C-alpha cells in the first residue's frame, strides 16, 4: 500500500463517518450545545479585541 492509497482510504473513511446517520443525529441532538459554545467563543473573542483596544487606547493616551 502506497502513501497515496493510505491517504485516500483515510479521507474516504472520514467522509463516510461524517455522512453516516450517527454523526447527523449527534449534530441534531447537540445543536443547542454547539450554538451556545460558538456564541461563548465569539463573545470571548469580541471581549478580547475590545479589551486590547482599550489597553492600546490607554497606552496611547498616557504621555510616555
């Protein structure tokens, strides 16, 4: 078995797993959880950006 064969086999296994009904039902069942987690992550990113901008603002405001 060559490297390319192993790679294509792995990729096809992964895509088969994703297309299987088990994965679909997992995503449907945990949709709320996924949405909540993504919202929390987005909120954290936004807060971090705002916090950094505030810090930069204070640094620029202070006379060096």
